[in-house]
């Protein structure tokens, strides 16, 4: 079924992906037009996708971003400058794609981010997003674009407004799940909202679609594919239990990050990694608080978290 052509792997006669540090997708439409799903981290990644598309006889007429992280939309500007392709995404992710400073700012409590967070891994070049395409999207929708019929699914969790793009039985999932090796490497995979991330993983497991993640290999709708999704789901549930366990005594968020890192064997190679893990931790704290299992309070000059006793 799959055919290698200048790096493109065709999963169906109309749907291909270009494997890389970040997988990008190509949906072939009518009259030599195509839709790119994500554009990679920079202009070089976008150039490779455009070259592969052109070698296969397609020009890129539109871009859909699964979410606003720089490694998925960093090639938008390069591609948009050369093709004029409009960009589509969810309303929530749109603001960051248009104003990339919001990604490092998001990780820094919304404040102006320091230089250590203003790098190409956390801050793309900005690109224009076409107005109105997925505004008001609730759940699923079928969209027609450049001769391509694509299903759009909301897949929140890793990023709050993450989308999946479905065509011909293939679903490009962004970072809704990771290869088990990637999960093991990251120890605490980034999920801004792990509660909704688990719900998304359960939804994906119930679909009969081949799933293409942003990083790693596609999985089929079979037992092996479900095992990959279940590994992600059980990792999030285990991390929730770890965080709850650490709340047996009052702790600040800083102390929780250090304790979680010690438990999971995580070492922070740079500040970006630290803030990604801290943000995920905060997602677990909100989840536990929503379920009535944890609460925060101001103690002197600190905010501390603890488990709710008697639960
Ligand atoms: Zn991401």
C-alpha cells in the first residue's frame, strides 16, 4: 500500500505524509491542488514538503495546522510567502499562530517571556490565518478545501484547541498521542489539559482510522494501535496518581516539579523543558482540583497544594 516517493509515504492514493522530526501531511485534491497538514518547525521543513508535493504533481493550495506549537506551524510563513496558501486552524490555536509570542508567554504565566524561551522550538514565525473557517466548530465537521474533503475533529489535551484532520480513513492527530519511545523519553509528556487528553485518547481508540501522530509512526486501528493509545492513556493516569501521592504533604508547584522529576528520573536539559513540565503539572493539579481531590491555599507568601483529606 505505501509507496515511497521522494520521502512522501502514500497511505492511500490521496493521502501521504512526509516523515521527519515532525511528520507533515499532504491531502491530494483536484486539478493538482493539495492541502498541507502542518508545516514543520521552519522554512527548511516546509521547503521539503513543498518539494515532495511538487514532485508528486501537486501544489500546496492550503494549510491546516493541528495546533499552534512552533514545531508544527513554524514552516507556515515560508510556505505562505511563496504560495499564498491560506492557513486554517481552530479558533483557540489561531491567536498563537498569528502571534507566536503567546506560546513562550503561555509557559511563563502569561508574562513577557525571557530570552531562554524565545527560541525556534517554542516560538514560530507568525503567519496569517484565514478568518472564519473553523470558527464555531463544535465537535466534528466536514470541510471542503482545494478539492479535498476533510473531516475535522477536536482533539484537545496536548494543546487546548488541537484539531485532527481526517481524509480517506487516515487521521492526522497532531500530538494527541506519542510513540511509546517518545513517551518514555519525555517522562512527563506535554499535556496542557491531561484530563481532556485522556478523553481524546479514548475517543481515538474508538475510531476505525489509521492515525498519524506528529512524532513517530502511524498506527492502524488494530490491537497494536490500541496498545499505543493505551500506553499514552495509562501514562497520563499514572502521572495523575503520582501527583496526588505527592500531595500527602503541602507543597508549592516548584517543589512538586522537583519531586515529580525525581520520581520519574527526569532531568531538565534547558529552561524550556522545565516550563513545559511545570505547565503539565499545573494541568494535573487543575484536574485533581476539579475532581475534588486536591486544593490550593495561600500560606504566608506561598501558594501550596495538598490532597483533600478523607477522599
Ligand atoms: Zn505539540
